[in-house]
């Protein structure tokens, strides 16, 4: 059965579900699958369209953060929206690559979480095989990155569910989580 977004008066301000996690953890596949299942829009990972090579500067990551944030804001009128990464990913990426934090990313993330629109996270477990591509950097430290994401989501106090296993298992678990968030 197709899960047409059951976002109604109990969820009048809408729901954004961001899929986050380490590289090559199945985020894009899961995001697309959920958007199709719920017949809802999804925001692709902005870095994939911005970066053409694996070398970049802090200014590039800041531009990616702004682009990802703007794309999501432009679609925020949808009752249900899926985001293939968000500022949580960029916050972790910045810290790992450059150390510390970026003030714009931190402020924009805090503002996003303070909005009336509900937000929840699916944290993709990196338990699927690594597939190299020109923009991926971290084949060996995915478990450590996963822990960073878990700790950050916990510290932010947001709703999140970890999703792992086969594509079918991930999709089933994600649908259960999204249905619970919609019906809250």
C-alpha cells in the first residue's frame, strides 16, 4: 500500500524528515524510496551538484550549507518533506574536515530546529558496502562518523531513529518511524 502523506490537522505545520549519516550509508537511496512511497517531495544532497572535484575550501562547504538550507526552505510548504542530508551533516563534515564549528552553520541549524515545523531524523547506519566515487573521502572511519552523528543528534534533543540492514529492512523501519512521527 502506498503511504500517501497523512499529514493533516494533527500535523498542520508539516514534517521534515532528514536522512543523515556517514558517507555511503544509503541516504540517497532511502530518501528517494521514502519520497516515492509517501508521494512527497525530497531535497537532494546539494554538495553533489556543487562539488565537481574532491578538493574544496571552507568557503565551499559554507556555500554548500547555504545551498542545502535554501533548497529545503524553498520546499518547506510541503506537508511532508524528505531531505537527503541537512545542516547536521554539514556540521559534522565541517568539524571533521576543518575542526571546530562554523558559526553560520550552527546558527542556521539552531534556527531550523526552533521553527514551528516539526523535524525528525533517520540516521543511516554504515553497515552496507562502501562504494567509491570521486567525492567520497572516508571509507575507513564510517563507524566513528556514525558515532559523531548519534552524539550530535542526542545533544540536539531531536527525534531520530537509526536505520540499518538491507534496503528492504531500512525502508520498512523508516516507514514505521515516519508513520509514527506523522501520527503524533
